[in-house]
C-alpha cells in the first residue's frame, strides 16, 4: 500500500547535473545503454552501528507517478548555458517528453536493519533514466532512514515505554514533517501530534492542550476544569505553566471530579524543570490520590541520551514526547547516502564492472551487480556478505573485510541465510505488493530484536560484521590495481 503523498508528478525533483548528464548521454547515443547503480551509505548515523531502512514506499510512489509534463518542458526551455543559448536542444526535450520510466529496482524491505556499504536499492535500466531518478531516491530514502534510526534509538532508550513524536512545528518544512512522522512511526514511536500525517498515513494522533490554554483563564484550576468540561475523554493536563507541583494538585482536583462523573484523567505532562525529581514527586502525589494508572508524560527537547540518563536517575516518566531532536535528527545532519554506478553494458551486451577510487578507503566503491546475503544464528544475526550476482553467492558463511587486503571473517553458529534485495519494480512497473505502514513498523521491531544486544547500544556499540564475498573482494582489488596502474594519482 502506497499513501497518496506524491500523486502529482515531481519529475523535476532532481539536480541539474542529472539532466545535463542525461543530455550528454543522449547526444553520445549511449543513453539507452543499460547500467546498474546502487544506493547505500558509508557510515552508520549517530555514531551507532546500524540503521533502519525507510522511505521505499514513498520513493516508489514518486517513481510510479513520474512523467515529464508540458509545464516541465516549458520550464526547461528557459534554461540557458553561459553563452546565452538554450541549455537543452528541442530534440532532447521532445525525447524526454515521451520518455517512460523502464528501470528495474531491487530493494531491501523497509524496516530492515542495515549497515554501512550495503546496497539499500539496486537500480538497473537505461543510463539516462537511472541517472535522472538518483536525486529523488536519495532525498526520500536518506531522510526517512535517518529519522527511523533516530526513533529506534529513542525507543530503545525508553525501554518499552510509549514514545510520542511531537516534532511538527520544528520539522524542515511540510514534507519534512510528514516524512518524519512516517519514519518515526516505523522506528518505534507510538503516535504523532501531526494530524495531517494521521490522515494521510493512518498513524495514531495524540495531544491535549498547551500553556496558552492555561494562560487564557484567570487561574490554572479553572483552565483544567474548563478543558475537562470540553473534552472529558482526552485529559492530560500540562502542569508547569506556573508552578509544577501546584499544577499537579490542580490536576488531581479536576481528576477527582472527572472520576466522579464517570470519566478518567489520562495523566499529566511535565515540560520543564528537573524532570526526574518532578516525576518522582508527581508519581507519589498521583498514587496517593488514587490515580495509579495516570500517565506521567515528559517533553522538553528530549533525545535518546537524555532519556537514558533520566531512566538511570529513577525518573517515573511513563510516556516520552520527543520533538525537535527526533524530526531534525539531532547529532546527525544527514545520512550521507550515495548512489554509485557499479556496472554498465558494453556494445556486445556484456556487463562491465565499474569502480570509483578515492584516497579515502571508505569512498572507494564496490563494483558489480550486488546482492546482500544475511546469515543468522538461532535467535540473532551473525553477519552479512555482499556478493556479485554474476560471480555467485558465498560458498560458506564467510566474508572478506571491505577495507582490508587480507583476512576472513567467519560467521559462527549459522543456521540459515537470506538474500535481502528483493524485486520491487520491473520495466518501470511496481510488481511487489507494498506492505502497510503497520507491517513495516512491526518488521522494524522484529529486526532490532534480531540484532546482537551489544550492536544496539546507544554508545560504544560493537561493530556488526559486514564484508565482501571472496570473489567480489578479489575482483574489487583487481579493478583498484588496474585503475591505479592507469592513473598517476587518485583524489577523493
């Protein structure tokens, strides 16, 4: 199921150099030559050791609605080069106006635990089409994978307690807020404050009142009572407008009246001050008044390390409202995903592997038509091997470290394996049944439970073993050696 978020064609959601390269391919009559690109990231976010892939559904929605409209052509006709002449010829514009996306896409399912250098997507098709769609795929998948990973870390810090995403007002624009709500739900948030995300995506929505509600009345007690009168089935009182402990007392008074009228106070919310100490005092007051089931909601620029610290200090918070630091991925401005050419067909139709070199080992790409094989022990992941489909899968549960010339990683106690890249699009058409958002969220939860516990740690997590199948490692080394012998110097 794909939400109706990108139903209008957004074909020009691309960088200009994608179009200039497409034009160059077309002028050189190689635009229809088939190529393979892989989308991956080089470093796990937040100084962690894993990520949760997200954004595939919206990316495929964007692709299925791709079309170059008359308005797009009219705009491209206005672009000029530095000589004042049109940037694109009319013949090229006519060709792209008739272009139908015909790529094949294999992808790792949303909600899957993934690691650095593993292809999240493999795109195969006409060179100019693969190039054109690069920027949009990166834009959608980079951001949602980043936010889903942040949400998973926040969820782990909360140790099973409810997490609410409150980030709409601080998100990067309208689409940023919708995408963040979606990805946060995949990563483990239980609800969002974003009503549009609720309508479009079916995410549960939560929220009651702000400080402004309290300030509109002569005193706090009357404001709580007025809210209870208006919405007796939705009462979580924000108690820190003036004095937090007095606010809790006022909430209890109104809560007693609610109970007498057959309703229930859901809880109170703390938004400032010493959250640990205030929550302890609040819990005691609520329990003594007979509100043992009332939640204590906390907000105020929370993120995973603050939540972990509050938990260790004995805080009695039961619901965590996380906003700015979640939807803006505090601590990690972007995922840093890239999209690299790894193979292209020659004139005879044979696949030729391609490699990008760099003085930085992490930026030297992996060649060929790649697949990821994941090995499992009885109850957890054991390790991953990236292999070349033409060269064949691993013959045993082993892999060569990606950035080392020698050595072998052997995955112990392996019981089964799975190839992660699955067929999603063939000839430009969606062929896979896309999971619901709830199914993706469930998968993300199950996947994290399969991670070795030490890999899930918020800080000082253990490295998860990802390597290259031996023949692919040998091919990569051979291509590096060949390229270096033909090129005097290589720069990053």
